[in-house]
C-alpha cells in the first residue's frame, strides 16, 4: 500500500489483512502515520505497519459481534 493510500484508512472502517486471511474481519481503531491499530475477529488487536503489510478495505460487511 502506497503512503498516499494511508490517508484513505479511517477509524471504523472494516478491513482484511491480505496475507493473513485467517485473522478474519478487522475494524480500524486508529491510524497514525504508517501504523494502524486494527481489532481482528480471530486475532484481537494488532498494530499493523502499513509499510510492510497490506489492508484491504471491505465494503458491505456486518459489524463485529
């Protein structure tokens, strides 16, 4: 993900980690510079370095239970 794409990530959005699909759906908690804190349904809260990992924004997904 290019650094300009970081600006498109916002708290509340639902995402998936492209190289860790087993983590399930995640919801962005915060984004600071190139780091996002994401709460994944099967992995818990993870600090993601956006320079090293790619998050895919998920549209039309149900909120986490």
